[in-house]
């Protein structure tokens, strides 16, 4: 199952990639700030995704498929329905889960 949202970042100082888990994707940037990073300085966002209960990072598309297979969401689950701002189909958003 999907446990939480996460963002994969590249940290320039250590030349390493890290995954920051969070409830909503925007929260990951606040966590970096709490760790002493200035906005958009010293790191680069690589990819948004999710962490599974078995500690795997999945991108939005793979997370969508995983959540469907686990019965966590169904094919018609959509957090926001509008004619103008529909999320890309088959990409998971944290709002789809809560």
C-alpha cells in the first residue's frame, strides 16, 4: 500500500540523492527549510512520488497503478473534478488518498 507522499532530491553538497517523505508533496520543501536549506539553494528536485509500506519509492504513475492493485483507490478515484484543471490520468496525487 501507499504510505505517504515523497519527493526525491539531489543534494549538491554531498552529491547524493535523498527521499523526503511527507503527507503532501509541498511539505517536503518545508522539511528541507527546517533542515537549514534556503529555498532552491543547495538541492534540486528530481521527482515527485510516494513511499510504499515496504519502503519503496514509486513515481506518480507507478504509485497510481500500485494503489489500484492494493485496492487503496479505484480507477474512478479523482481528488479534483473539473473541465479545466483535471490532473493527468493515471498519476497519483496525495489528495487521491486522503
